[in-house]
């Protein structure tokens, strides 16, 4: 409590004392004796506890001390109602009421004037009053309100009381809160070409928000109405009164108004003592719905107000007699009612707000920066400006986005002269085909048998060049991309690479193929030719109607070959021909996701040799569709010696209507070499000869594992699976499991094993449907094959020479 609040309380206390002494002096000198007020019939003092006047006529001043407690809230209160004027006939009364209240951390005081008159027939008392209520809240705010009310007392023990509370409606601050937030929004422009780069503008918008909130409180305006009645029968044993009524208070901060019921019961075990309970429909009014209360009224002679003995005598009187509901009757009863205190809420009802936004300050900051998505790019455009930064190309171009060249070969030449052989040639798709052969080579001696359509600059052996078309999207930031929104670049001609480090061709539509034979490595008309390229990639191209192979790769120095997601159709030779070898290091070959259609030769022909000690190679042919090849669907020739290690996986391919074997593997494994051959999950249909044909020469000292699993081999003209192994190889093993052999022209499985040492086989879950033999073991040396293979749920154990039909 601050000094201002303390002074206020002291002034009210002094006023209470002076009024008490003055009223006693007035009564002694000018009028009849008057009734001292009892424990007050006043809900404001003890929250709905009503008392009756059971004291005799006296000049004492009543001091009421009371408390009530709920689950969360406790109140303490001191109150007195002092007559200022009492008519000689006892039918007129002017009194003042003073209250000091502390509820939790809130201090309240109230002062008011009450006027009552007794009707001539003494059946009722009518009264009006005006009060001023003052509250100091825990947050240090001070509020006041004006209270207006009426009282109606009857000689039947039924009373009515009504109040109107006019609280000041200026809210006051209890607390302030500042909340700072930062939001950041990043926006990326569409990527664009400029110079020899693809760029993107990054815009960063930062918004700092400072929000200021206030928590406020204000007194509620409202009113209440209640009736108070004596309780019959019970009051014959202990004076008891009950009350019931309702209230309404306005919400000030956008919340709902409070309208509800109130009720209470009070017991008077002694003439100045009361205990009871009260109920409010809303706990927001006083902090709880239920209160339990108690109070005592002590009559103190005004002239002896400061004498402690007088207070002791008054306390004794309060506990001296057990009253009943009507100790006095007639006029005496009604005159006692004249001095009953006002029934009202003497302390203000305070409403607390939630956080209220009072100020919001925004500060925005925007920054931009240029991000380079890709660099070292030579732009080619044989058409008009595109709109993404690439302008119209010309023969006099420099390869920038603003001045593109108009041929792919010119772009390759700029890579050699301007970028040291390491850059990307970006070709814009237009309505006009690029009719040219593109050559990147470092020897200058391999073109004697043909001519090229444009001048060229010799590449260096360390050249790393990428040819990409606008069909291939260049990933940018923010989920955006450059290009990827056009068809493939049409090219009437082909690509040739010779003795360079790295070459990539992606996103082109190539027809007719090369107009010359590059060094004899491919027939005239090859779509893409790569000779002695260490790292080569062909990706997402469409190659059709070529005079030679669709893609031809020959290299003794290859370390990485990727042929992915291409469509090669109507080639005059193999759709894909790959002759690669390695004498040291690692060789990884990947052929996945391609379509090889209507090749005049094999769909895929791969010849892999690894001779170096410690050399490893990995070949993956997976997820391809190979249709109507005139030769084999896939033909793999491999030779491995001198401790090399090789893995070949042929998986999940669809091979249909091949003119020869669907899958043909010729495998030579020299002494000390290791080989793993996995053929799984493929579908082989309508092979012109055998579904899967493996001819193996596996020398002693080598280690080979063969796994033929979960394939569907259907309607081959000859056997479904034909394996011929020769000669000695003690560390070999084979698994044949989960395959379906359906209506093949020959045997489902034919094994010809000439080893000189046992080779174990195993496998379960194979099925065989058709006229041929389920398992055929050929020749006298079939004793070299051991183990068992399950076909149609029948386990066949061998060696067992001759035909085994299942």
C-alpha cells in the first residue's frame, strides 16, 4: 500500500470514529434512544449474510467484523452503520454506512447515506440510498463507482433489495508486454541465361514486427436484485434467513456479460454472531462461486470508543443470547429493521482483460543477390530469341547468352578455345533441326574416311565436355528450373568423341547418324560414337533410323559408362554396342531404363575384358525394354584374368521377340579371377533360340557364383535355360530358383557340365510347363554336377545321367 492509499484509509477510519461519537451525542441530547445496528443485514459486508437486530435499545455504535473464504479468495471486512437522524416518532431514519474491505490484494472502502421511512400502518419500511465505493487493486490502480439502491422491509419477514452500480469505465493498465517477431520470405526469380552462366535472383524480405500489448482492468457496471426471507420451523431453534436473486454485469473487453443467480443462507447462533454460505453463478465476480463466511457485531458506546474494556463488554453482548427470528414484534420489530445495514456489494467488481494490442510497428528490409546456378556454359541457338535470356544465334556469335553461336560444333570449338576444354554446350531447341556432325577429338587423324560439316578445333585429351539440350531441366533454387520445357533438340547427324577424358550427351533427338566413319570404330551412320573416352554418359536421348549402331562405345581406358533412359530404334546394327576393357583400376558400366527397339543386330552387345591384377568391374543391365532385335536381345562377352574381380547383374529387363537368344553370355574366367553372375527378375519372351544361353570357360583357381532367380522364360524356340561349363573349376556354385519356364520349344533347364571337379547346384520354387524336359543333364561328365533342383514341387537330386523329365 502506497502513502496515498494509507492516508485514504486513515481518513476514512477517522471519519468513522467521529461520526460514531457525533451520532451518540446527538441521540443523548436531542432525541429518543435508538436501536443499535445488529450484525448487518448486508451482503456487502459478508457476501450475502443477513442479520436481524436483536440488541435492546442502546446508544452503542455497532462495529461489524466479518470474513468469508472461497476456494481461491479470502475477504476481511470492517463495517458500521451509524444513524445521523432518527425522528422522535421512530418513523424516519437517515444513516451513514462505512466499510473497509480487503479481498486478496485488493483494498476497498465504501461510504454511503441511507434514508428510510416506516409507513403509517407499520407494515413496511421503504428506503433509498446512495453510496460511493473505492477500490485499490493489486496492480496499484484506483477505481470508484456510484451505487444507487432501494430497500423494502415487511412485517412478514420478507425483504427486497435492489442495487445499481455505476462504475467509472476508464480502464487502467496493469501490465505491458512487448513481443518481437521476425519473419523472412525468400523469393527466387525464374532462372535466366546471361554471359556464360545461368543465374537466378534471390530476394530476401525480412519483416521485423514489434507488437505492444497492454493488460487492463476496469470496474464492471451492473446491478442485482434479491429477496431475503425468514426460514420457518428452523428459526424456532436457531434464527435462519435465506436469500435468492440475480445479477447482471457488463463485459468491457469484448467478453460476454455476466448474468446469473445468487443465493445464500445464514444462521445466527448468538445475538451478534452469524455464519453462513453464499453462491454466485459466475466465479469471475469475486473469484469463486461458493463462499463460507462468519461475522460478529460488537456494540461500542461512542463516548468510550477508545476504551478496550468497552470493546470487551460489546463482544460479550454479541455472544450473550441465542436469538430467534422474531424476538421483537410489531413496531419494535419494524424499528429494528430501520437500523439494518444496506444489502449490497460494497466493493467493486473488477474485470481483468487479456492482452490488448495497442501498437504494432513494422520494419521491412529487402535484399537481393544473384546466385549462379551453372557456369562455364556455351550457348547455341539456331533460332530467334527465346525469352529466358538466350538471344538469336549467329555464325559470328561468341557463345554467350547474348551472342549465341548457331551450330553445336561451333559451341564445342569455343569450349576448346575459351574454357580449356572443360565446359557445357547448351543447345536450345527450335523448329529447325541442327544438320551437322559434332566431333570432339584430340588426335586429328581419325577422319580420313569422311568429312565433317563444320570446321573444328582439336580437343585435348583432358577435355571434359557436356552436350545438353533445353529438354533437360537445370535445377535452380526455390523449386524452379531452367529449361526442361521444350522437346529434345532435333539433330540430323551424330556425335563423335575420340580420346577425351569425359563426354556427356543428354536430351537430343538424333536421326541418320554420323556422315563418316570415325576411325573405323563404328559403321557409317552411328548415332553417338565414343572412342577411348574414360567417362561417358548418354542420357535421355532419342536415337532413330541410324545407318550404323545407335550408340557405339569402344575404350581400353574406360572407368565409367552410363547409358540411361534413352530410346534407340531402327538402328542398322546394334542398338547399343560397347567394347570396353581395363588393365588397372575400376570399371563401372550401367545400362538402365532404356528402350532398344527394332535393331538390325543385337539389342545390346557388351564385350568386357579386365586383365589387370586387382582390376574390378561392375556391369549393371537393369530395367530396360528390348523388343524385336534381329540378333540377341542382350549379348555379353566377358573375359577376366589375373586376379581381377567382376560382377554382372542382369535384372528386371523385358526382352521380347529377339531373332536369336534373349540373353546370351560367353564368359571366360581365368585362374585367380572372381566372377559373380546374377540374372534375376527378367521376362524373356518369344526368343528365336534359347531364352538364356550361358557358355562358360571357368578355369581352375577361379571363383564363380551363378544365380538364376525369379525369371519368366516363355515360348523360346529352343531351351528355356542352357548352361554349358568347361573345363575344371572347383570353386564354382550355381543357384537356379523361383523361375517359371512356360511352353518353351526345348527343355526348361539343360546343364552340360565338363569340369573334372564337382560343381554344386541348388534351387527351389521352379516351375515348368510345356512338352520339353524339366531338367536335362547331358553327357557322361554330368557326374561333375551335384546337388538338387526343385521343379514343380519335386526335388531332383543329381548326379543322375540322362534325361530327367519333370
